[in-house]
C-alpha cells in the first residue's frame, strides 16, 4: 500500500477490509482473527492484530451486534438501595471493566428491571426471596450468572459464583479468638441474602462448638444508620469485640462508641472497605475484593452469550477473599476526625 492510500485511509475510518488487505488475508479471516472465533492460525491472528493496531482499527460494536442479532448489553441487578454500600459500587466497576474489554455495555437494573431494553446476559447479586426483578431475569430468555447463592424457591441461574462464607467467617472468628476475644458480638445484616444467612449461621455454629454465648443483633440491611439505636441494649451483654456484618455500619458503630465514651469493645468488620480503613487504625476485616468479584461474574456471563447453557446449574467458588488487619480500639484520631498513621499488614 502506497503513501497515497495511507493518506486516504487517514481521512476516513479504517475498515475491516483495510486490515485484511494490509495483512494479506481475506475479510473473513481478519474478522475471525480479531474476534477470536473461527479457525485461523496463531501466526495469522498475530499478524492481523498487529496490522489492526498499526492502522488504528476499532471494532464497530453496533454493527457487530446487529450482524449477530445481539444487543451488546449486560444487565447488572443489585439489591435495593445498594448504593449505600461501597462493596456493590466496586462490584459494578469490575463488571464494567470486563465488559469494556469485550466491547459490551453495562446496564444497571433498578426496581423496574429491564422493561423493554434487550439484554444479552445478566448478573444478579445478593438476591433475596422477594426480589421480583431477579425472578423476572431468572425466568427470562437471557443467560444469568448469580453472584452468591440464590434463595430456595427461585429459579436457578445457569452459573453461580459464590464466596465460601462459612470458611471465611470461621477464619475471622478464629482470628478474633486468637487475639484473646471471648465475648464476640455479631451485628448481623437483617437480610435473607445467601451470604447474610451464612454469616449468622456460621457464627452461631462456631459459638456452640466453643461453648460460647452467641450475642446477635440484627441491623436492617438498607438502614444501617439505625445501628446506633441498637447498640445500647447490645452493650448490656458486655461484649469485648463487635463484629460488624456490613461495611456501611462500621462508621456508625465507631461514632456511637466515641459519643458514649466507650474505649471498649474493639471493632472488627466482616467486609473491609474504605470506611473500616478510616477508623484511624485498621480493624480486622475480610477483604472480599469486590471489583475482582464483579470482573469474574461479568466474564462468566459474557462467556454464556450465544452458547448452549449447561444442562444443570453450575456453582463455582470465588477464591479472591483474604483476611487483613487487626482488631483495634477506636483511636483518638478517628474520634476527632484527624488522620492517623496506619500500619497496614498485608
């Protein structure tokens, strides 16, 4: 191709046919190489990808989806009022990253669901038994991946990606016991989502196994500010550590302890977030790595598009969570809002 053709190409959008001609292959072979589909050699694929990069070729996602009779959209459905929880926003960012890499768009689905919007696949997170939108998605035609187990009574998704909450909750409780805590109180999320039920069940089983009194207070899942109304009666049980079930309640707990002059109990969090890190000194917390979780769920959902779904529902474990930090009392710096040094243990 001469300089005149290069100048002409620079004045217009680079076409797939330009890539094919420069790479010395057919248009079909160039399309297969760029999409990762079809039978082309590794050498041909590498050459086409190199030429596409040199020419600045970009896939026209709209045209591609029309050819494939697809919408180019992944739906992501979160629990009601989930925006008050950092975990869910990070999960969405991860899903967007996976979709960006695949040339797909993400549509967040609210209380009214998808309505007339076409979806190629969907991800549902922390589904509860009364979630009408999740039920509609699970009974619809698009493949669905569930992040965490779906309650009994709802249709099963094609794939479930789940955290092993009994194992991780046990690790948190064992770590607290190893630090000398004997009266561990759980501020449990008041939700029938799979992870919430697993956390409370594991705590009660762990307490029974060690012959310890279970101290449980349920906090409304979407009304975490109400936790301060519940702490007074809970403190009568004289716990030496408060294990907070959701990230968004940790700040409310720290505020209440400060305002009421409590230097004890210590605080621990089942879900790590910037809220728990901002307490002035790190608390023991489980880093669920929500962004990676979102990436994984979206990647699996995209992989189901246009494919034959498994005959039986499949469950896979998300292995990303890790334990980090140590239990600490709420520091004076956290109490006054001043920044404090954090010796973060990885």
